[in-house]
């Protein structure tokens, strides 16, 4: 990389964030908020749909799983387009999928059609989540990375919380179909904002160097108040080691990231999807069931912010492992609580604190464990594994409940994966990009790599 480009990128990574960088984080937070609503819309409308269509728990579990399955397929197949065509166009296409899927869901005539529409909507959710996660990670400075990613993660429970409040009103006033129309309208509002404000990823432009890459880079740099580049840096060559697996992905990190995502999402989406039903099956009203889910989301907001503030002091990976163990303990306590409103809702808050911050830790740690040139692919594969876990958790819960297991037993079983995730995430390491000089000294190890970036070990 030429010296000017090197200095410019280092100033972005190490310096104070510009107002434009902050706007990128804010916009990604709004997209995450829409995702939070879209993912949990079935949890909020599930009791009403179940009563309307007389669904058994297993059928409702399949409905939960359909959207999550779509998220998994979207993360693996659509999200990697961000490495081929760019993060920005992938985000725009994903938002269009969300808009169309939510709008059509409002007119579904039965379980099968709604399940397929939830799968289609999930394609957009899975793709957009992976790419906004990467955009925040790339545009945040090293010092502010944890808090910026945490802010983006906070968007998810905020969207879920506000969406739940809206859902309570809309279901009572207009029926469950109106909730899906509201989600489509929210996507329609976000699309022009993304088109106007969202830039392309600088890491993508410098690594892939598509047509007009220099002009795009300089346009972004000027909006950030940085000096433009006179020329693009040379594409560095990737070091080839035993750690690099298929497609240039670090194999150990890929396995750890996939395993951690699967375990975390299996437990978390079981709790997110089934909490309203668990509470209503415990004798609470439908509104109390939704309120319990809302309290989990409020706890999640606090949990994400605390993680962002504490991880620079305590270590991102160590704190992540502690939080995941805390979720296991909190879920078991929630399961064992007496059938009393206040203790159950307090336990739901604690579960929310650990649940959303557990997901947030993956958003912080996973993208930086992959090279820049395959970051969307690696993150998408890991998220895809997570979505598989997210399907398994809610569907397994439906079968365990149908088998007649008591609440404490099936919640404890589905919380166990968090202990596995704690071990895996503690072993996850950031990928250190090779410098140009190192690559040029090893021409036999040919292959493109991402532009050098400053990696910090988040211990």
C-alpha cells in the first residue's frame, strides 16, 4: 500500500470518528431495529394467529422456524454477495426483500403460505444483518468499535420493544395482519435513507477495487473530512498458512464462529420466540405474555450498552464467556420461578440482559476474525450456522412441550448450548492481515487479501 493510503486508513482506524462515520452507525442501528421487529413479529402475533387458525404448538414452532430458516439461507447465500458486488447494494436488495415479504405476509391465507412468506422475508433479514454488522465494524475506529457495534445491537431490542408495543395496539384494534403492514411501511421509510446516506465499505473498495473504486473512495473520504487518495494501493498478496481453509477463510476461526453462533442462536431464539407462549401457558394473559417479551428486550438494551462500555476494560472475549454462562443460569432461574407475575418478569429482564448481549458479543468478535476480502462470506457462513441453531431451538421447544416435559426441564435443556458457546467464543481470535511488504516477500503464496487494517486482540 502506498504511504498516503496507509496513513489515511490508519487515521480512520486510530483517530476520532467523523460525523459521517457516526451517521453510518446510526443508519445501521435503524436497520437493526427493523430487523428486531421483523424477526419477532411472529412471536408477537403468534398467539393471535394460533387462536385464529387453531394451531398446535408444533405448527407454531414450524412457523417460528420458517423465518429463521430463511435467515440462515440468506446469511449463507445472499450475504456473501457483499464480497462480490459490495455491501451497499446487498443491503438495499435485502431491504426490498423485507418490504415485499412483510407486505405479502399480511394477506396470507393459511399456515403454509405464511410459513413460505416468512422464509422469504428471512432471506432479507439474514443478508442485511451480516452486512450492517460488517459496515459498523469497518467504519468504527478501533477505540470505539465495541461501543459502536453495541449501539447497532441495541437497535435490535429497541425495534423489538417498540414493535411489541405497536403490535399490542394494532392486534387489538385491527387484527394481527396489520402488524405485518406496519413492518412493510417501516422498510419503505428506510429504503430512501439507505440510498441517500449509506456508503460503500472502504475495505471492500480497497480490496476488490471495482470500477470507479478510486472515485468512490475519495467521495467517502471527503465526506469523512479526510484527504483524498492520489491512487489506489496495490492489492496485497495473502499469506497462505495451514490456518487458511476453503476460500481463504481461517479454518479454526470459522469452526469456532459457526459453533458459537449455532449454540447462542439455538438458545436465544428459543427464548425470544417462546417467552410469550411460556408465560401464557403459565396462566398469564396474552398481553402479559407480550409484556414479558418486551421486558426481555428492555433488559437487552441495557446488556448491550454495558458490554460495549465494559469490554475495553474487562476484555471482549472474557466478558462474552461470562455473559453466556450468565444466560444459562438466568434461563434456569426463570424456569424454576414460581407462578407469580413479579418474579417471572424480573427473571425475564435478567434473561434479556444476558441474551441480547450474548448475541452482541458475536457481532463484535466474529467479523474481525476473517480477512477483509471474505468478511461478508465468513460472517454470513457463521450467521448461517446461527440461523440453523435459531431454527432448531424454537422447533425443538415445540416438540419438547408436546412431549409433556415440564417448563423447568425443557428450558434447562435448551439453555445448555450457552455453556458450549462460552468455551468457543473465548478461543476466537482476530485475524491479522498481512502487510504488503510481507506479502511481496512471498510471491509464491499468491492470492488476494484485504487491505491492511489494524487488528486488536479483544482479550
